[in-house]
């Protein structure tokens, strides 16, 4: 008797077979048929979401680059350094791109014929030198980077590193070297009138909103290579 009681107490429920109603089984069949389609649709949706997630930062970056005017820093465009074999020394301490040498010397010669003595103040400058100029003068003058960038390019962003830029002074008025007053010299007036004939162009005119006017700084655009280098710079801001 005791044993029987125990059996009753620990009765294990039996598995029941449950029959689905007719309508339920039809639904199940439909689900089974449509499962591959649903899987396909969800896969496409998932892929699109993943692709959007992946592309979104790139789109933002591109937008930022466009907003940033082709990778400018403080208004200056990036320039790579000219390969050493393309540099030529035209006078002590003045090296320039070989493509612009003849035109530059011819321009000086023609100015001389008109009674104007052009002085070459600075040609090619290495990125290292630009680094020194930018950071040492910045600390000496106690200017922040943006203020400094108005008068000097950050390293890697100077036209001088391409070998296609030249700073010019007037031998008769050396006190105007690297000064805005250079625009009042006969040398500047002559350059404004004649430089284009030799494919030279003023880089930083009065309209530039980032960089101060530099009447002494000219760049050469007389070769395809030079034009490529300054392509972005010649686009309207
Ligand atoms: Zn310059």
C-alpha cells in the first residue's frame, strides 16, 4: 500500500500529442514556404544597413574634405617636397625647380634692361626649414598657429617646398624685403606688368581670406608639372 501511494504521488505526466488545428497548419505551411523569401529580404535589408554604416563615415570625411577646401590647413594647401634631382642652384642659397630656372633668369634679365634690379630672396625651402621657420618664429613672436599662418605656411604646406615659388625684392629698396610696402617699389610695378609673360603669378593677393597679402611671393606656372601642383590653388575659394 505504501508503495502504491508513492507511485500516485510521483506520477510523471505523459507527453501528449497535440494536433494543430487545420487553420494553424495552413499558416505553418505558408511560413515554411515564405521563409526563404523572408530570409532573402532580411539579408538584403541587413546588407544595406551594414553598407550604410560602413559608408557613412567616408561620406562625412569627403564632405569635410570638400568643406576643408582640398585639405587646407589654416588656409594653406598641402604641397609635397620637390625631388632633389629637379633642384638647381641659380645663385648662392637660391635653389629652384629646374623647369622654372630659364624663365626666372630671363625675367630678371628683362627687368634689368628696363632699369629694375630684381633680388631673389628665397626659392626652394625644405619642409624641415619650413618647420623651423614656422615654429621658431611663432614662439618668438608669441603668436598662435592661425596668426602665424597668415604670414608663413605650416611645414608641408608651403609653395616653397615645390621649388616653383620665389620671393623677390627690389635691389633699390631692400628695406621693403618681405614687407607689404614692396608693392610700392618699381620692382613690384614692373612684375605686375610683366611677370605673366614669364609665367609667374602672384600667389597671395589681397582677396585671400586666410593668408596675408604677399606682393613679394610669386609662383611659376609655365609647365604642366607646375600647373598640376597649383591646380587646387587656382580653383576659386
Ligand atoms: Zn614666399
